[in-house]
């Protein structure tokens, strides 16, 4: 995974000052969460309910991932900035991947 490789390379080259202490846990959460949401939404048969379910999964994901981010900040307050930056970058990358994969499921993309 290029995200972990880039982080470790940046740390070894001193581009970033510290390695996120929850690097692997955060990555596992994003892989599991994105896979679960993708598999659930890919099986939706009704195109009309797809958008509503997708928006619902976004809300649930924000709540769960927000609670996780709060927990890692509370657990490691000294490394909170490194963990938060890695979390935000991971969130944008995985949300972009999820949106790109699910775009093919929308009725307007098949025109």
C-alpha cells in the first residue's frame, strides 16, 4: 500500500517529524470500512434507493470514523497531529476510491 510506504519513506527521509502511532490500525479501519460499504452498496438492486443508501453510509462512516479519530487523539495526545494528518489523508483517499468505484453503479453513468 502506497499510503503506508509513503508515510514510512517520509519518516525515514525526515520529511515528517514523527510516524503516526496508529498507522496500521487506521489503515485497517479504512480498508475494512470501505470494503464493507462498497460490498453493501454494490448489491443494491433499486437505482432509486442507491443514492439514499449511499448518503446514509456516508453519515454512518463519519460518525464511526469521527469516534475513532477522537479515541486515537485521546489515547495518544503527544502524537495527535501525526495521527490526525494521516487519518485525514487516508479518509480523502479512501472516500475518493469508494466514490470512483460506486460511480459506475449510478444510472446516469451508463448513458
